[in-house]
């Protein structure tokens, strides 16, 4: 049953003033719940009449255009919850698409409705709650004012406690959200709580996004999440809640392993049983500060990393997948350029080869005090064969200055081993919005480590970055920067792909958005420049120039084609494999690169990327195929195939790599699912497989059954011959959350 038409006629008259205020600079007052709401996914109770409506406009593909479909949203609150009732009317209900029931599955081929709160009203961070016609829950944390075309400025791994129910009828689909006040961290001032508000509706059939308030689409692919342009709303008399969550877990499993013996003459088989138990606690110290305590932290249910091929001289970056470290990860973010960062959580609980290092326990404190954003973490790991027991600490702080878009901040990290080793680092950073979309960024940091000179304020163990950026995605936008590190700079719990260098670089783009009659959404040239100097040697190390042309269509087709120039000064031989290497020398070469993506709004879509041309003193071809097939709301299949071939004719060498991945997800309901994952890497000659059964009746309660297996493929690759089974793990884990 959908809301009655006469109700909306009444609301249009009774709430005339709120309608006029919305979309303006005047805050909109959110009404208190003055009746009863039946939480059934149909917002038709009279209590919803107390809320004004929030008129949406088309965000994309043509900003400001009248929406093709009508959307009605109501928001109320009481002492315990914020309630959101949404009616997504649809003229032809057969066009409604919903191809998933998976938690946090933000897919572009699904109808979506979502609400974003800038709960601190700081114009930088937001908390978003989204749902679909199947009632799946997606919550995410938005950071950096959603300002990035290269790094995704949202954290889908942020999870909190909330509920949603959805229904469908011949008029469209409908939703009711119930978000606990305790899940929204905010500050009260003069008896009022002011937050930023953004509402979104996405319709893949029309390839349209509707938004409230009217946020233009000129700020990049994440424009609709730009919390600095949110509508201010007031919650009169809203009081914060400070619940205590206690989440114990138990886990039991069987581990089988074939390892090379100490004399390297054969493989030894072992079979061990394991049992673990631990507990996590989460509680609010104040209305704005949340503390997490963890004892005997376990990540056994985490999916394995995607295999990658490294065709460079430098380290690869792998994303964090462990829930504890992903939650509110943006609080600790301290980027020093690209993927380089002073805090890389994978340094905790994992060794350099990705093997698990048991975590004894730790504490985390996140929130805001006064005008200061604060993040603190301290973790203790056990000793392993390769590492001593270590203590890891990080303290991150930021404070707004000059205007609501600028800040200064700092970070301190420590890694101290019980064997006497230590690594400590500090950094200061600042971002200033000088005018319009022009930003100035400054970073300085140093590290101090056992056995090194550890000079204060020295570039030898220092890191710097100075950059000027225009944050837009239409017209002229750019970034110009200089950056570098000293030979002894080594952030012990950070990441940097290369060391001991100075770099000057940036990007320069100019994109046009044609008129409504054009099939093109935006198009234009994009360029990238990088010039590296080896700091110790004082000579050029690398040079990179890329120029490509991007075209994005309104039907979601995308393609780009370009060329690049490379210069590489290789100081030491680096190996691609046992049979292929690049010797020291100075090399120049050119490459062609491009990609094409079919419409992701469709159940079946494909991304193809390619690169080819010169490679040092040889040639290279690299092709990537990534298909996706949403068969139904209960079954999704994704895959990837990466082919790399390097020919080095001067040494009669060739390197060929194959990586293949296949993932399947069966979703019986939004609470019950099975996922399967298999991948093959020709470099390691192994097939890794993972099957995970998950039952999640409510947030914080999980039953996991996990099966992992690594299988050797080329058994006679080396002496002694390898067994078929490299390793196998079967694990059962149960967690239950008590709220006090």
C-alpha cells in the first residue's frame, strides 16, 4: 500500500514555508515524531505528515532538469531514532532494477535511495545510508568532501547499527529507515544540533541521479556526495546517546599445510586444530568520542587479496580488507602523495609477505573534541619466526582554520619491538582553500629508526610535499606539486612505493559538457607529468608524460585513448622472473594506453584496459578484461583476466604472466549468502580458492563458515616436486553483539 494522494495535497498546503526554505541558506527544521510509525517499509502513517517534503532536481546527466520520476521523502526524529520515509514513484515498475541483496554492495545497475548526514557540519565528512528495492543496507563514510577523481573518497567498510525495510507496488518502491541517534556522532550548540543533509535517488534505467539540495555535477564523479554543498538542517533538542556494545567471538578450525623441510629435500605435511576466542567493546566516552577495545583480534573471515603482476621496480599497494582497520579509516588518513601514506594499517598484524601476525589486543579512540578531529590507536602483536612482539601506535589530529574548507593537522606513529628496535615518525599537514576551487596543500614529515642518523629537521630522514590544485571536473582543472623523501625516511607503519627522490609533477585536464541534445556527458584531454630525481645521486631517475582523451556518454559508455613517454634510469638490475631481467642503464620508450567500459547500469557489463609499446630495451603488451554479470538479485558473477607479455630480444628473454579471477555471490536473502572466489597466478603456479558462508541476522551478529585452499599446478616446476595441496583451512566463527 502506497501513501494516499490526498495526504500529499494536504502537505503541499500545510508545509508551504518549509518548501520555500529548502535549498536556501536558511536551515530546515526537522520535526519531532508526534505519533506512531509502523516500521513496515510503507511510509503512509499520519505521523509522517509532520515532515516537510524535500524537492529533488536532476543531478546528472543534465543538472537542473526536471526529474522523470517523482520522489517523496520525509524525515522525523525522536529520542532514539532518526526516521526516513521515502516513496520512489515509478511510471513503469518493470524498469525498477535490483540485482543484489548483499550488504554494502554499491552497484551501478541497481535502483538506489540514500541519505547523507554531515553530522558534525564540518563540510568535509559525511555518513551515508543507502538502500534498494530488495532492502539491502549500504552505509559508508565520506571524507575529503568527496573531492577525488583518483582515490575513492568513500569508505564502504564503515558499518553501524541501523534498520531498513522496503516494499514494492504498482506505483514504485518504498522505504523506511530507522537510524539510531547513537550511530550519528554530532555536536550540540545552544540546545540545537545542526547537520548537513543530502538526499539521492539513482535510476539506472534512465541513467539519472536526483539530488536534494541542487548540487551541480561539475565536481567530478562524486559530486553528489559533496557535503560542503549539503543543506543545513536543525534537530531541535536532539540529545546524543552513548551505548555500550560488547561483541565476543569464538572460532574453531582445521589447518593443513605442506611445507618444505629444513634440508629442502621434500615437503612435510602438518594438520593442526585451532580454537580462538576474543572480544571487542565499543562505547561512547562523550557524545563525540568513541572508544574501541579489542582482545585477541581475529580476521579469519577476510577474503584473500587479489593477485597482481608487478612490471615496475617499485612496491605494489594492496588495499586493507580487515573490518577493524577499515572502520572510520579516513580519520587516520595522512596521504603524502598518491598511495604513499604515513599510516598504512596493513603493517599491523601482517608481515611483508602477507602472512598473519597474531594481534594480542588494542585500543582505538575516534571522534571530535572542541574543534579538533582526533584519532588514536595502539595495538600489540605477538612474536613470530620473522618478527618480534611489537607495539604499534598512531595519533592523528586535525583542526579547521581560516574557513570551513581549510585545516591544519598532524600525525605521530610508533613501532617498537620487544627486541629493542624502534621506528617513530611525525608529520604535519595543511590544506587551505584560498579562493573558489583553488587549494594549497602542504606536508612535512620525518622518521627516526634504530641504527640511523635520526637528525631532527633534516631532509635525509624527511618527507615533503607542496601542491596547488583546482578541484573541479569540468573546464580547466589541474594540480601542480613538488615532493620528495630522503634516503633514511622510512615510516615504520606507513607505505611508500619508492624512496630517496625529488619529484615535480601534476596533471592538467580540460573537460567539456555538451548540451542536453548531445549523447556525450563530458569529454576532453587529460595529461599527467612526473619528473623524478634520485636524491642521493643527483641525477634523473624517471620521467613520465601521458596524454589521453576521455569521452563519457550519457548512456554510460566510456572510453579513453592516449599515449605516453617514459624515461627510466635503472641503477640496479631488477628481475621480472628467474628468466627475464632489466640491466642497469638509461632507457627511453613510448607506450599507447586506453580503456573502454560498457554501461555499468546494465546487468552485464565489461571493462577492458590495454597498454602496449616500448618497455626499457624491449616491448610490452598488457591487457585486462573484467566482466560483470548480475544474473538476478540472488546471483552475481564477476571475473578478471590479466595478460602481460614482455619481450627483451637483446637478451633473448621473454616474460609472460596470466592472472585469472572468478567470483560468485549467491544471496538467498539480505541476511544469508554464500560467496566463492578462485584465482590463478602463473608466476606462483597456484590456484587459490575461498568459499564463505555468512548468516547475518542483524548488525553485529554473524555466523561464518570459511573454506580456503591453495593448490599447486605445475608440480614438477622445481626439485623436490611440489605436492598438489599447498594449504587448506576450514574455519567456523560466531560473533554476537550485546547492547547495554
